[in-house]
């Protein structure tokens, strides 16, 4: 399940396994199949979970996907919740 990690996840804390980074400013370009910046992991038939550290910024990629006609929903858990719960993270080597 591709995800949109928030800033804290790419500042050395690690990432949720299987997540792909799409900054807020590039989000619409990454998910739009007509964009030259399209990332296939975000195609419409994929289930996507947006997350960020605070749980506030992740509503924006969900809204963008909905505006583009994609099914999308915002979860209640934040990246920081994932870390506190001791869930696994991947770290860059």
C-alpha cells in the first residue's frame, strides 16, 4: 500500500515499510496519470494511505486524490503514533 510520508519520516526517523515520499507541492503531479511526474505506485487502482507526523498535513493528498476522482480516505493515526506504538520502520543505509 503506497503512502505519503510526512517530513519527520524522511528526516532520519525512518519510513513505514512500503511508503513512497510525495511532498505536498508535488502531490498532484505524482498522482495524476497525465502528468510527466506521475509515479505508478500512486495509480488509481492502488490503495493509498496518507500519513504525516501530526496528522494534519496528510489530509491534503487525500483531498487532491479526491479532486482527481480517486477514492481516498484519511486515517486517524499519525506517523508519530506509529513510532510511539513501536511499529516497524525502515531506515536508509
